């Protein structure tokens, strides 16, 4: 019943938005099973990377997987000054992977070249 909504702001508009998932249980293999990678590019999902297989990452399903989980992608982020990022549906994936801590490293670069990085840690028990 937990709802998690993140609000990302960039007064100059967002140019790039990356999410790196660092989790012992939410591994690249687990993510691959649902069409995701552990290094997500939300502006251009086809440029996401599977760290276990960086040279042969199949990103054909990443955009659809992100959209199905309720994530904003592409033009919903590019050049926007405010993005509401709901990760509520993604929490269901965390529940089935088992207990552990999951770091989500969010890196946003604006159109002026300013970059901010923040880490969101979620713990499943």
C-alpha cells in the first residue's frame, strides 16, 4: 500500500536522466527478466546498459517496460523543468526479489550542463 512519488526539478530543463540500480537481489539478470537494465537512460531508454553484458545489451524492451511500470520516459522528461516520477508500481518488483537494500542512483543533467546526483535507498524486509 506504499506510494512513492519523486519530484525532479531542473530550472533549465532536463537534458539527461540516468538511474543506476545497485542491489544484491535486484541483479541485472533479474532486471533482464522484466525487460529492464541496471543502468537506465530515461530520456533515451534504448541507450540503457546491462552492466553484465554492456557490449551486447538488448534494450528493445526497456522503453515499454519502463512505461508499463508507470515511469516517465523520452519527451515526458526531455527539456521538462519538473518531472513527477512514480516508482510505486516498481515496488511490486522489489517485493518479489526478496529482502535487501536497493540503491537507486539518480543522475540528472540540465540544459546548462549542471549535473546533480542523489541516491535513493529502499529496503525490503
